[in-house]
């Protein structure tokens, strides 16, 4: 667990998710899915039951190459990050993450702090040697954050997103953990 002061003076806690967070996480995802066009899912597209989410969180907690963390302010989930490494030995050392932050908390460095937590966790894991991500090519603020944290652009996936009949490219980025 990590405790930090936000730019607005609030205290934020970053901690690993547990199965008792499942209902709140699903409510958070329902809210955040309607706030950003840069996520891999839109409003109403994330259809898990509380039991499925509990099982998902439980499974992640049993792996040494996966992490699910949440950011809380006053007990409210304001951000999350989910990282999963490969399932087989040849790819267990590398993984990809997804991240989101509630719109009312944008600009508070919550995303940056979640990624810093992930990087530290990877360094201490003894397993993860590479963090990968995909970011929409027009998500300039996220790309800036990733580059600031040491991620490098590695390639482009064309037509990776299809939203309202329009295609968007993604940039593949990576960070070596050595």
C-alpha cells in the first residue's frame, strides 16, 4: 500500500484490489467507461457479474506476474491499473497493462502514480522483465506520461480501434525492467 498527497490536497491510497472490491470496481468501470473515448471498452460494454469480477481478482492475486491495483480517495475508487503477464514460460516475463482514472480526478497525477507503482512492483517481482502497452495514437497526454516514465515507442497497430464507424491507430510502447 502506498499513500500520497494529490495536487488538490486530497490523500490518495494505492493498494492491491481484493475480491471485496468487486462491486465498487464494476461501478467504477461503468462510470469511467462513459468518460473517455481512449479506453478499449465503452459505456455498457464491460459486462461482468460481481462473482466473475471476484474470481478475476482472486486469480490475479495468485499469480506472480499479474497485478491489479486501485487508487482511492476517501474510500472511493478514482483509478485502477490491471497488469497481466504471459501465461506460458516463454512469455511469462512480459505483460501488458490497462489503466483508467475518473474524469473528475484527471490532472492529479493519479495515472502517473499507478504506473510508478507498477514499475516498482515489476522490479521487485523477480519475474517481469518488460512492460508493454497500447495507446491510441491521438491520446497525446497519455503518450507524454508514458514517455516521461521511460516507455519507448516500438510500433504502430493500424485500425486497432473502431469507434462509431471510425478507425484509430494504436502505438505500441514498452519499458524494459532490468
